[in-house]
């Protein structure tokens, strides 16, 4: 079957395959910087089976499910926003574990909120940080 050219204005159907491996490599780098446990990493990724998680960690990646790409995208946005808000990288990387009195966190850490398992909680943390840095609410 001939390959269809990309249609302007429509996502390239091959893009998720091309994005999967680099997305996971970047996610695991951030997870290492944030010192996330394998269990925390699996939760942020949406709870893949353990064997799948370790295959991903080793670099064996096929096409990631759309929800995993969405979760990884939120983690990237959170990481970037923290780097913008806190010029000191160590402080930026520690922020997710510190208790936070802001309404979305209620005295818990952003990581606690992110580890609820709901993709919506990743969105809330990202939205909060974007609003703090003056980006889109």
C-alpha cells in the first residue's frame, strides 16, 4: 500500500510512532532528576504492566497509547514551567515534593496530586504552574 502524504492541518498518523521513543527517554530523564521511584513513574505513566514499564525503561518502545503520550506531555510542561519559575535547577526539581498550601494542593505536594493516577491531576498541576508564570491559565 502506498504511503499517503501528510495532509496539511491534520496530524501525521505516523507521528506517534516517531514520538514514542524520544518521549519516553525524556520522561525517564525527568523522572531521574526528580528521583521518582519506579512505582511513581508507573503511576504517572498511567499504570502500565510492570513488564511493559521495564521494557520501556530499557528502550524497547513501540507505539505508545495516546493517554501515555498525553501524560508524558503534561510532565514535560510541568518540568519546563518549573525551570522557568525557579532559575535554580535544584530548587525547581525539589518543588514537586514540597508541601504546598495553594488551593490545588491543600497542604500536600504537587507530586502527591500528580500520583492520584488521574490524568486530570497532571493537568491541574500544569495549569497551576502556567498561571504562576503568567502563561495560559
